[in-house]
C-alpha cells in the first residue's frame, strides 16, 4: 500500500508580517523557510510548531490589495490544545475569537486574513 503524508496547507495573505506574528503568538508557530523569486513579486513562507506534524504555507503576492476568499467561513484548520483554558484566555486577550460553541466545548479564532481556526481541548 502506498502512503500519503499531509505536509502543509497554503493560505493567501495580504499582510504577511501581521499574519506571521499572529501565528507565532496564537499557536506557537515559527518561520522555518521562505522562498520566492529574486524580484520579490511573491513569497511562500512556511511555518510550523513543535506539536504539529504539518506546516502552514503563507503565500504573499506584491501589489495585491483585495482580500482573498480562502474558502470562506466553513473552511478551517483545527488544533487540539493541551490547556484549553490558557489558550482561551490568550485568544480572548488577542481579540481573535470569532465563534464559541459551548455545547460542543470548542471555539474558533480568525487570523488577520479571516481564516478560521478551530480550537479543541485535548482528549482526556
């Protein structure tokens, strides 16, 4: 049987530095590499954290001013967190919580581009 490994998810960004700072603070990601042409017309910035087996790819295009759709509100990635209450407090302080589902015990945050991120407590 052949194997397929999930390695990254691409999202398009207007403000690369703001989005990088968001992922660093909100989810502990850091930049691992960046690529693009010498003329600087676009970049692909790859980020990861120690707990996740995949990377985020932030694609930035010079001159773009219109926000990207990036799939709308139903398209999201999800993170299982080890300390739900601590992450919730951090995300409240950051003002990035966009939806809470108390009945299901989860909430969503949004990055600077409006990408939704589901936050789920670790299973006991």
